[in-house]
């Protein structure tokens, strides 16, 4: 992310900036807030950014851990904390803000780990103490969890 000499950032970096401040806006939210896809189309000053930050921070449109767990349980036919990797791939490719094939493969590899011999991945399980699924914790951490 680059701050210009005039103290402005490129609107194409708005989503990255918001995510670096621990918010989780969707691409649609970023676009509605003035984010652009092309570099150099629009620049944002701090005075323009602060109301955007405040609005995104108030958004309730982002799901919680519990919301996602309920959604995944729909695909857990055996009710054992697993689902077919192919079903997860289908969901990521076709629902909401759709991912591409490569992005879908990366998400499954990074979050779900290795499929078992029957094509299942474990989405439930993790810390007994927090009740947080390791799969969802990794998924919700975003693309750069260590930054």
C-alpha cells in the first residue's frame, strides 16, 4: 500500500487498508464505499477514508463463527464434523462472492488440509477451550493472517 506525497491512497487499495485495520469487508462493501478495481482511477484522503472506515466498522453484514458453522453443518450428512471437499469447492465457486478455481483450491488447501480417502475434509474441531473450529479460524483470518 502506498501513501502519496499528498497523503492520499489509491482507492484500489481500500479493501486491503480496511482489512489491515482488522475489519472484514466483502468486495461488494468495498466497492459500495468507493473502492475501485483499477489503480489510478481515484485517490482517497484521510478525511474521505475515516467515514468509510466508520461505516464498514458498523456493518453487520459479516457472518460470525457460529453463522458459518451452521452453514457448514448443512453439508455434514453424517453429522461427524466432516463434509465433502467437492461440496465446499462447489459452494466457493457458486455462492456469494464467487471464487475462481485457483482461489478455491488455495482456500481448501490452506484451511481444510488434506482430504481423506473418501474425499472428506474436517471442518469441525479445534480448540475445546474456545470452541472455535481450526478450519473456520484459518478461513476467517484472511489471506495474510501473520501480517
